C-alpha cells in the first residue's frame, strides 16, 4: 500500500516547509530537494523527523 494522495498534498518538509517528492522505488520515501533530505516511510507512516532523515 502507498500513502494516500490527500495526505501527500498536505505534507511538506518539516525543515524548510517546501514541497516533497514522493518516491516509491526502490523503497517508499519522501524527498526534499531544497534541504537535500530523504524521509523514510515505514508501514505507510512517513517519518518526518529532521534528525531521522538521510542526506543525499
């Protein structure tokens, strides 16, 4: 299962409040290009903690 479209419309980066790109492969993630952070999605729950995000 994937994140619902209505949830994706309201989610923003917690650091800069910018838009997020939803990626489904190879694993589901939310990406902020401005901050260069990748937020994980675990069991259909986005982990929107800045300290848990990975840099790219």
